[in-house]
């Protein structure tokens, strides 16, 4: 009986969407959940934004213990930076994505078939020099002509590709038609039987699951699926069919199907946009809705464990301060949620001297003008000022602070809530910044939302700068 490899595409598919993209922290947490599920391969997106994308890859490599990490390399590009980001992984895969149909070649890549074939050959060879596991994904393969497909496959196999995946991007084939397409490929290229070949099916006609199973019945060694609906085969459905009927066509999987439903539900909470904001739920609400609710009887180790899940790395002194603050709160209520622990960290941990102290700020906004912010701070270098435009007054103020500090900070999370009632209600703002893979949380209080946000952002920036100083 063959053990089929299951490759999850959730993170890669949700990395480019305009309205449905995951944050850094959400991608990391989804990867951890997929790893616990024992998915064979976790796909990440191509490294485009050097520092941020490289940091994500390195963070996932550190967090994932069981699954193989696969990252695409641009056709004709240099795979060395991607391989370097993956270097700490026990094993990794480089993916080369190539167009199969003439339409995609000419209108997306602006190349002819001969040029694409040469690019496949050189890129696969470059990847092979850096890792033993190289995959060729043939986009829009079901609409490619036979001669072109044969040339591309020959180029990849001759250069050392170990996995070839046929992608049905159109998603217009019925399972019988897709099976016939695969039989034709196997007949035209016998070497496919000596390597792992797989499929990626679009769910345009709600046939992706059925087409994936049809591929398994014809010898596919790897299936691309997704834990969250992203127009491809369903991870849950495919694994359920294999668990229930796999013996009849000689296939099994190592995915932990017993915990599938619960894990897929957890992943779904990261991926579903909230009705209020249109953004994704993110990590903190997931923690709050999970079983990570603590009581006064929980140990310091349990509390710090939840803190680490939130992405913080605390010193012994800060850990002690957080635990003391937790006990004070836990003595007053039945349980403490993940969101409340997040706020405790923001207020009790990592309190540092103010390198940048807010003097004042001015914002200007309206429905017919671009928002502007002027921020003035005091530092050891004297009075520093920043002026910036932005998408709203808060964004403009944050950009003005970046102008003052001379560096960009990745905003990992941003929360605003009223802590008193009435027209003069005070607002509490928590800002989380990501720097070198660590999360720094800042807190600001004011009756002015913008003021609270500016103070919280500066609070987090001061923590980043303090820890980076020798």
C-alpha cells in the first residue's frame, strides 16, 4: 500500500489575496497547526519582500518539527536566497513554477515555449545544486499541448526534478477527463513512474476533491489540498476519503485524521474575515476563544506558556512581573483570557526608559483630503519632528514616527477599546511591533484615540530600540 504525501497550500494561497491575506503571526500559527496535523508538506509563498518574507520562512522553519517546507523560486531567478532562508530546516523543497499553456506563456510570462523550456532546465538545475528535493509545478497543464508538456517535463527531469505536479487551473474537467489526461501524461513520459508526481486541482466546478481522488487511483504520489477553502481540493475531504476508502485503491496517508476537524476549525478562525473590520480574526481572538483560559490556580509555567504562544519572549524579571500581575487579576475573576494576558504583557513587562518621549502631535484629516500627521518627540539628540501623509490619521502618525526613527517597523497587531463610558470615554490602545522575529507590545491611554495610538506605538518602539542597544 502506498503512502500518499499531502501538501497543504493554505498559507501560499492566502499570501497574495488582496482581501484575504494572513498576517505574519497568523501564517506562523497556521503552519504550527498543520505541522501538528502531520501534513507532509507545507507550502509558503515565494520570497518577494526580502527581509519580511525571509523572516517568515526562517520562523516557520524553527516552529515546524515534522512537515517539509516548500517555497517557490521565480522561473529564471536565483534560488540561493530562498535556500539560505530554509537552511536551518531538517529538509526542504524548492519549487519551480512554469506555465504549461501557450496563453499563460505569452500573456503572463511573455515568452515562447522554447524559451520557457530553457528557463525550466536552468532553474531546476540551479535548485538541484542546493537541495535534493526539487518540484516542478506546471501551471494550466490541462490546457497545454502535448508536445510542449513533453518538452517541459523532459527538461525538468533531465535537470534533476524529483517531483512534478500537474495543475488544473481551469478546473473544468470531470474526474474521468482528468484521469484520461493523467494516463496520457504517464504514457508519454515513462520516467514519471520513477519519481513522485502529483496534482493540484481548481475547484471551479466543485470537482477538485473528486479529481484529486481520481489522480490517486492512477498512481499520484502527492496531492495539493488546503485546510481552508481557497479554490482547491479540501484537505479534510481528501483525507477523509483516503481514511475510509484508501484500502480499495491501495493508498493511505500519515495525516492525523482523528484531530482533523478540530484543527481545521482552528485554522478557519485565522482565515475568516471578521464582519466588523473585514480583516482576519488574527491570533489574539483565537487564543481567547480557545481553551487557553487560566485561573488563579494555574502555575507560573502555564501562564508563561500562553505568553509564549502570543509570540513574546520574556526575561526572567519580566516573566515574574507578568505572573504577579496575572495573579492580581485572577484573584478578582473566575478566569483570565488570552486577550487579557496580552494586555498584562503590554503593561507589566518590558517597561524601558523612553528614548523617544512624545511632546505633541497634530493630525489633519477629512473626506476630501489626504490625512497628515506632524509628530514631535524629545530624545537624547534633541527635539525631533516627523511629518507624513497616510491612509488615515493614525497611519500618518505611525509613518511620521518611522520618519523620526529612520526605520520601518512591521505592525503585527493593533487594538483599540474604550475602558470608560460616555462622551469623555478613555481609550486604551495596544500596538504590537515585529522586530527580528520577536513581538514588542506597547500600550497607550488617552481620551483621544489618535493620542492613545501614538503613545502605544512609541511605547513599543522604545522597547525595540532599548533591546537592540548594546
